[in-house]
């Protein structure tokens, strides 16, 4: 039988096996596990809040995994500990991760001061696994200085990560002209730092042009915090160049928003957002788990598919039945 109190103590003590087990627990959908996970989070809450939370997003092909490994190694070199929550696309058949980011960060995964946890996104629109917030809190409680969240990177919907981190980093590949339109304004507006990766070899000129274009563009966008001016830098994850500047930007951003009081406000708002996300997800789970509703759903879905009743009418009938 799981002893939640002991598990919490081991997590705070930095036990990596306990950390992995705790994250597995919060990711479980079993009702008994959800109850234990809630108790675990309550016990760990006093030990959270000390890490720098950074989300990294970008289109597929931007080199996120290679970039995160290089950044992680740089941070470890600064006598810090780093946790990586790598959210992979989910298989529609098995529900498991398709890419397996841990296998693509071999050097970082061998470091004692690093922890990498790949999780399937489960088809979540924002590219972030539903329990990523809980996993992030657990990593903080385990004493990590930096928690990096790598997201799927699937387009404009890739903004959910900004609702759970202190700093949002947008990773780009070198591009030119109309190709810049491939990154939507909505996601650029959420960025606290724009990094043009792959600035090496024949791509140096293209990367430099891309960085200049974005440096001009971000001046016309409203920053997330009035205490921070969005920066644009170039980097080469393969050659490990540009990471001094990136890590300094991460630390400067944290200092700036903390000094201005924006960090406290941001995290309070994120906690409220987390609250309503849990309420919404919890209601949907209970609705689908209700036997009478599930029987009703089958007939109503058939009616909606055939076009005999509009979806809005079916939804109203379901809610009316569920709410009594």
C-alpha cells in the first residue's frame, strides 16, 4: 500500500525514484490514485515555488530537444539542477509517446543533476500533458533550480504552456521573407525571449536575418510584463554557442519580474487558471462516468451524427439530465 507521507518525504529529499513514482501517480487516471495524488500535492505544496519555470515552444524541426539538452548542460555547468518535462505527441492507438525525447537527450539524461520525464500529450490541444502542472510542482519540491517544459509545437494552439510558466521561450529555425508568416502573431506575443536556433554553417546568414526581422517585429508587440523587454538572440545547439546569453536572459527575466512584483501576480493568476481547468476536467469526467448519462449519450450522439437534432440541443439535454 502506498504511503503518501513517506513518498512526499523522499521527493523533498531528492530521491529520483520517488520523484518518478510521484509523477506517475499524478498522471494516473485511477480514482484511488487521484485521491492519493491530491494528498501528495498538499504535502509538497510548502516546498514548491523556488524554481525558475521556463516553457519552450516552436514548430517541429526547430531543434527543441537538441536546444534543451544544450541549455540543460549549460545550466548544470553553472552549478544548478535542471528538470525537463518533455511532452511528446501521443499515439492515437496506444496513447503513449511517439517521439520519446529522453532518447534524444542522451548526454543530459546521464547527468546526476538532471531529470528528464517524457509524457504523452494525450491529444491535449495546448501541446501540454494535462498533469504537467503537477509534475512541475513535484520537480520544484525535489529541489530543482530550473524546470523546462518542452511542448509538442503544433501551431497557434501551442500557447497553453504560457499559462503555467514564468518565462516563455519561442524557438525558431532560420527563415526568410514569407516564411516568417509561418509563426503566428498570437504565439509571438506570448514570448519573453525569441531564440533563432541553428545559427551555424551555411545557415548563419539566414539566422542573422531572421533574428533582425523578429527584433524589429517584437517592438510593436505588447510584452507580457511591463518590467521586461522581449529579446531576440541567435544560438547553435549543435555548436553550443549563445547559451551564456540565453541563461543570463532567463536569470535577468526572473529577477526583473520578481522585483516588480509581477512574478507573484503571474503565479496567482496561473493558480486560478489551474483551478478552473481542474473544475472543467473534473465535471467532464464525472459526466462521462455517470451510467444514465452514458446511455443517453449514445442515443444523442447517433441523433447528432444523423443530423436529426443540432448539437446545441443535445448538449442542453445532457446538462439538464446531469444537473437534475
